[in-house]
């Protein structure tokens, strides 16, 4: 789990999350500029639609659809995944969950922070989101006979034969 905090005009707000925190652009959906620091070391400035910081549990959700890797559930790590970056060199990064992550909104017409797809907070240029591993653990229920990789195979259809549908009555690949 993670905890994150953000200073707002009404005061500091703290959040507890399981999956991910997303900092993204909002209406009118112009590009956002975000600086990321990990333990005080500047990682990069990201330009694009936003940035996802995900736990291993959340790595198979929004982060995966943004091109991030799947993390093993037992890892103590976060994955940072840029959303539609305006650079071919912006790639997901996996780093220790024992570090502090600071996301600084450098420039945005409209910016939002979304925690686990539930809590939505409007941000401003200059806002900082501070994220770290939560002091409380999450206990994951294990279903007998359902391993982590079995669940991934079932949900992601790993190892199955593609099901190509025919178009207009002809099979794919056939010549007419």
C-alpha cells in the first residue's frame, strides 16, 4: 500500500491507496509537465498526459494499459509509468517502495490527482504530490488452487490461441 499527501489551499490532504496514484491533465486536456524526484534525486521531467505511480497490486491495471510492466505481488517496489509521453525516450521505471517520490506539477492548464480511481483532487501548477510506502500492510486473500500466474493467464488470456473472426464470411488469410 502507499500513502500520498498534497498541499491544497484548504490545507494538506492525505490519502491511503492500494493500486496507484495518477497525476494527469484535465479539461481542456493540454499537455502537462511533471517533474519527478525519488529520494531527492531528480529523475526527469515528463511531458504528456500524465504519470502513474503504481504498487505491484495495481501494476496489472492502469499502469499496464499505459505500457508499464507487471510486478510480482511480493515485491516492495513502485512502477512509474508515463501516460502518452511526448518523447520516445520516456519509459516506465521500477524502483524501491522504501523511497519517497515527489511529483511536482511544473506546468498545466488543468491537472488532477486520482487515487485508486476513487479520490479525485484538482491540482494547480506548482502543486506537489508526495508518495511513499504506507506504514500499514495490505493482507491479500489467497484462494486455494488460484495462483498468481493462473490468475494472470486467465485474465490476460496468456497461452491461448488467437480467435480470428472471419470478415464477410471469408476466413482471415484466405484469398478470394
